[in-house]
């Protein structure tokens, strides 16, 4: 008797569950909650058993998930006849606590057939 394989995970051999990665992405991009606040709030609630130890690892897990999702979205975008793109500059607060901001950008890309952007 043998056990079935666990299947692919967003972060292979990682301590972060797929559920934590998905929740992190939803809170970051839909609820506009930065990673450091998510860590702080998780700590106040006692944290998750598999919550990563720092924002870098949490961000890396989110980046891996975005890359996995991006492959399918990219195929959909390039299948269109043309692409529309928008670059929006935004000020982002630095983590050092001195109140300074740096210039960052948001990019929106859409094909004629696409319902969602990247």
C-alpha cells in the first residue's frame, strides 16, 4: 500500500502552504494590505502555523504564485491581435521609517480579447 503524491505546490518544499500564499496575494492586491502589516496582524492573532518568518520569504512566495499565474495570462495576452498598456507612477513609502517615498510604477496590460489585465 502506498500513499498518493501530494501534487504540485506553489512553493515546492517550502513551509508556506498554498492557502497562506493565496490569502497573502488577496490581502496585498485586493485589500491593499502591505506584507509588513499582514505579518504584524498575523502575529497579533497568534500567527499561522506555517506563516513564513519574514516579509522577504512571504514576498518570494507571492512572487512564485504570480509567476505561475502569469504564464497562463501571458499566453492569453499574446494571443490577441494587439496589446494596450498603461504605466502609472506611484509613490511608495520606504520601510526605514523616515517617511521618505520612492518612485515605483504600476503596469496594466490588456489584449483586445482579454477581460483582465496583468
